[in-house]
C-alpha cells in the first residue's frame, strides 16, 4: 500500500468563516491555524501548502480569559537602543482586534516560507461583515 502525497498543483482550496464572538481568542486561532495548514484534510502533507482560506469575523468580540487583558503585552523592538515598544492587550483588543487575532494565528504556523504563504490566506474582520461573499464561504461547524 502506498502513501498518497498532495501536490501543489492539485490542491483544492475552500473558503471557511469562523465566528469569534464570545469565544476565547486562542481557541479561534487554533481552529484557523488548522484550516490554514490543511490538517483537517485526508491528503494533508506537511511540506506542501494544502490549506484553505479562512475568514474570521467578530474579532472585536473575542474573549481573553483570566487576567490576560491586564497582564499580557504585545512587544516589538525597533532595532534601536531603547526601542522596545509595549502595548497592553486591553488597549490592543480595543483599538486593533484584527492584529491581536493575526498575531495569535501567526504564532501557531511554521516560521518559514510555508507559514508566510499560509498567512496570506487569512482574513480577519472586527465586525460581522466581510467582503468575500463572492467566494461562497462555508461556516466552519466542527468544534
């Protein structure tokens, strides 16, 4: 019996919608990362980009459990001396909830060209409206 491996040319991509309203940010991000990688497919191959497109709506209504709103920080450095920038997640979720969701998903993907290609198929919206109705996205139902 031989193992079938997915080829880049034969991958069929679908569009899925995830609703983050009232759900923990990390739980929604793990579902999105799984769909972006293609691990839900029978012909999943780790070295081939065989994932689907993911639309996350209601990112502003995602929940951070525990004390993460006050204790968790998004940190980045400009490269200059004293260039560390910190933003508390309470401020980040209030001003840019799409960025918080993208950061969570990005941290769950591979840190190479494959992960960067998978991130290009992620669309995050703060509200319940999105502009991808022409692609006929399906609501992801498995929990």
